[in-house]
C-alpha cells in the first residue's frame, strides 16, 4: 500500500508541476478576458492541424536512421536543421490562431497559454499516466513537466513576436530583431538534440536546461521588444 501511494504521489506531483502553472497563468493574466472557449479551442484547432502537417512533412522528407530493423538515435546536423525548419510550421499555426476565424483576434498571452495547454495535454498526459505511476522513481517525468513550463514561456513569447510582425508600423530595427529571435528559437531544438545525444547519462538534464533557459530567454526578449515597440509609438 505504501509503494502504491508513493507511485500516485509522484504522478500527482508531476501533473501539478505540468498543469498548475498553466492554470495560474490563465487565471492571473488577461487571457481569461478572451473566454475559456476562445482561449483553448481555437489554439487547439490550429495546434492539431500544424502537428498533422508536421508529421506528414517529417515522414516524407526526414529519414530515420535505421540499423537492421532498429531505429537508432544519432545526430546529423543536416537532418536536425531540416527538422528545425519543418518545426517552424508552428509559426504559421500560431499566426492564424492570433488572427482568429471570425475576425476577432486573440491576445498573444491567450494564444500562448492555449497553445501550451493543448501541447501539454497531447504530449505529456498519456506518458505521465503510463510512466509516472511506476514503482521506480524516474527523473524523466520531472524533466517532462519542467519542459512543459519552458514551453509555456516559449509559446507566449512566440505569439508576442508574431503579433509584433503583424504590426504595420513596426520599426525596421525591431522587425529585424524579431526575425533574429525567431531564427534563434528555430535552432533551439538542434542544441537540445545535441545535448541529448552527446551525453547518455546527463543528456536529458542538459536538454531540459537548454529548453528552460531558451524559453525564459525568448520570453524576456519578446517582452523587451513589445515594450520597445509601445515606447516608440508614444
């Protein structure tokens, strides 16, 4: 009974670490002004659509390294750069989520939180339910929860940057800074994969740290650019 209780305790901790920041962000920001339906349903629609498109493109153009009948994990710079370019399809999905379907635009914070919530449900919920309830404690699920928090910062930042690009009177230097930030983010997955493959023992830890620092850094950068945009308008 004690071991069974501990497994559910670990599962509950991972679930709270994954989804509590999303709930807090929704309740404590202007995202709730857009309404729960628009905040979560519209980003969910475009998230699932972009993931479907990415899956088809990846399966078509990116070969998996196979030895015999076993798929192996390796790092090839050309393959990872191609994956990074394909992952940029998400920018298009976030752009359409910002503009909405009926002409009513969503705020960047609402799109970022909605997108992150759907991403956390699709990518994390089932692995947590199947794996975090095992008897043996594993750091992998803690890393998964931390990565979901990093994705929250990243997605809000991406929505803010793409919102800036839609401004007609955005200054040229700010527009160039946004392009540089988006390009840097697109390369983040390459560094994550490099950290994972380069160190088998600490690879997951290094990749999680790259994800966390990259997400927070992009968020801070986006806030600075948005603030700069409003200051120059005034």
